[in-house]
C-alpha cells in the first residue's frame, strides 16, 4: 500500500533503536519498517540521523491555576517542548473539576483551543463529593487527584482521611488511579508559622519548613490506605529517595502503587533556592545533592515510573521575586517547553543513558500507568504521535521567549544540547522546530479507560 506519510529516522521502538521508517495512514501507525527505502508514500518526512521518539506525554500540568493562561498558550508550549499529549490537573481557577458539568465545559476548551491532545485529572470537593467519582470516570477522567495538604480551601483542599478512604474505595471500582499530592500539613503549617514569626523568610527556609519527613509521613499513610482498599495509588512529584523506599516496601506486600518525579528534582538541588530564590520554589521543595543522587538511582532502576513537569504558568505577579519573602511566593515552575530538551541533554548527551530509557519515562510508562489508549509507543495501531529531537543542535534557554505566561525559569541561560526538531500529533506536524503549524482546536480530548459513551 501507499502510505499518506512516511517518517524516516532513528526510530526509538519499545526495545530497540533502528534506522527505519513508519508508515502512517489516517493518523495511525500502520507499518514499521526496520530498513529505509521500502515503504511507498505520498509524503516523506526524512529526519536522517535525528531521533524519532514516540510522542512524549506530560501527565502533570496545571493549565488553569493561572486564570490568564489557557489551552492555547499551554499547548503552544507543549508543542514546542515535544509534548504530544498532556494531562491537566483539576485545580482550576475559578472552579476545580469536581463534577461532570465542569468536566464537559473544560473538554469544550480543548476542542476550541488546544494544539496537542489533552486529558484531564478530576478531583472531589473537600467533603461530601465522592458521589461524583463514578460520573467523572464515565465522562472520561484519566485519573483522580487529591491532596493531603491545603493549598486553597476550595480549589485545592486538604481531603480529610475519612473522605480519602471513601474516595479510594470508589476509585478502585472505576479501575483508574488515584494520585496524591502527599505532604504533611501539620508539620509544614507549624514550621512555616515558627519561621515567619522568627522572620526567617530567606529562600532556603522553604526547604527547611518542608523537611523530608513532611513528604514521607504523608506517603506512608496513603500506602496503608491503599493496602486496605486495593486501589491503584499514584504518588505525584516525589522529591526524596526515602519516599521511593517506602513505596518499594509496600509493593512487596502487594500494594498497587506507582510514582513520578519531576524534572526539577532531578536537575536541581536546594542550592538553586539560594541562587534563584522564588524562581526555584516548588512543592515539595528541592532537596540536597545527596537526595538528588538517590532519586536518580531509583529512577534508573525503574523504581520510579515516570517523569513529569508539574508545569504551572506563574509569572512575576505570582513569584513576587522582589519581595524577598519566600513564603509569599507561589510554588511551582514552568516546564512544558523545556523539560524534554533538558532531560535529553542531561541523560542522553551528558550521561550516555539510552534514549530508550527516556522514551519509557516520558511516553510508555505514563501511557501504561494511566491506561491512556493508543499512545505511549511506536507500535502498529497506535496514534502517529512523535517527538523528533536533533541531537546535533545546541541552544540556550531564554525565559523571555517561553510560550506560556510563565516567563521565569531557574534554567534561564542554560545551554542545551538537543533540540525539538518536530512534534507530530496523529500524523500531523504541530510544530516544525520553529513555528506552530496547526490551528487551535487541532488537539483532541483523550478520555480515560473508564469512559462510557453517551
Ligand atoms: Zn502539581
């Protein structure tokens, strides 16, 4: 047969890298050839020595925490950053995604604005909202996200234990995962109070008031809850290796648990807080150099399942850099646009880690953990989603040029080896290395595994 499009290059398949070709028809992968020149085509995209990865998935993005942000600017950053699918968190301003009406409204915004594919996390109200879990799963939520610490009493509440237990039992019935922001509210709130009263408001105080035990003690409780409810538990943004060690202990007892870390925990340590102040403030905080080494060790042994950005579009108005008061600054970093190049540069170029590993953490495992259909691998029948990286190109990160409202990053000025040469979603080039090539609304809603039509 003659394919609509053939993509040629160094293909990163599940277990091998081959110089080959992929035949695309109707947005799907129809053929994989382990040689070049064998497939017939109407159009050829020849990437030569460049890497053709399966489309990367960022499973942790906060588009609407900043109400000035939207799917157009977020997905522009995703496309330019080599992300073909992102999964958006539910803590939207003004209203979190706690019912199907809001879920449907948000779905319309993908169809109107997004340049790449997107799915949604859903959540519940602080109390009394668990009856929405099944309808939200039926509507197509990818997973549920809850928190053990309060960032905002309405939008991002701390869910009491009794409601967590109820939620876990109901999410278990849907077959989806329940993800947690796991930090210990009692420890952190009291430490921040002490520090603020003592006028200890310097940048590193952010880490000192969120010590490792504030993460591990919260995770420990959730692991025990998951033991009794048998739900699929997912711990988001793990910052400390001890968390992974606890997860491993519970895995041995049969607990179904997965985890993720985010690119800042791998590429920065707490010294970045001293150096960059609020620009390097995220929750949980950056840890010591030793802890970062521990995280890498767990990651490379695949005890951590995936890497995400935890992208949030905070600008100057939220980061309040000039105030010199670390507790007044919003927590979170931008990442959609720079995560993939930074990880490629660090892992593949500098550390000589196989690009196959990168594909697992950024595509295959996110798709598997969250049961995202037809994505995650270059495989016949899957969506023709690809991230093409030119390993020879070198560039410098300029925060002023970032495509979202988050025009701040501690990686400003960093030289990066490896550049996104093209981002392809369902067979169509959405970003060609310089420009966005599709209209807003090209992106489609990706529905979760429990979706029921109609
Ligand atoms: Zn987050």
